[in-house]
C-alpha cells in the first residue's frame, strides 16, 4: 500500500544555501537519524549528485539499502527509487520558494513498501521522514549557514 505525504517549512536562508545543504548527501548520517550511510555514486557535469546509495533504518527494525536517481528543476529537485531491498517505489520532490530573506520548502514523498505494514507503522514512518525532511533540514541549514556567516 503506497502512502503519499507532504509538509512545508520556512527556513531562514536563501534557496541556494538550502540546496547546497540538501545536496551534501554524504553528510545525511550526521543529521538524519534514519540514514546509517549515504554515498554519491554519480555526478552530472555541474558536480551535482545524480545517483546515490543509502542504508536507511526502517520503522520495523530492518535496514533498507536503496539507490536513487536525482533530477533537477528550476525550483528544486526530485528523486526516484532505482533499487531497494524493501520498497517497490519511492518518489520525492523538494520545491524551494523564496520569501524575502527566507525560503519556503515543500517536501512531497510517495513510498510503496514491499512488505505489508500496519497503518500505524506506515504513519510513524511517514511522520519520521517528514520531520527529518523539513525540521531536520531546517536545523541543519541553520547550523551550516550560521557557521558560514
């Protein structure tokens, strides 16, 4: 059963600063509790990640090894699952909307796990993903941008 969720957060930073933090995929284990490992497998001609692999802790206590392919848009980026141990599919998108000195970040994700999961576990997993993708990202951006200023 696929689930689709979305969430927004306002981050007190420019869109380019936020995107730089987002695309530092190798640092994900430092600020995302679910990410055990994260590595970039391939970059495009601009040096941006286009394929990455991560080991992620699932809410049922198993580790999922997943590879994603990233695509870039004028207002953010998205990814699609290439392979996974425990997911049929995953599609996600970050949209960055400048608002003065801040940026509204919208995160949307659709995940289809391979194994049947009770609704409460799916909701708990979705909540954790959304919190990390928004509030966790915000905290990381403010930490990184704060050091840079």
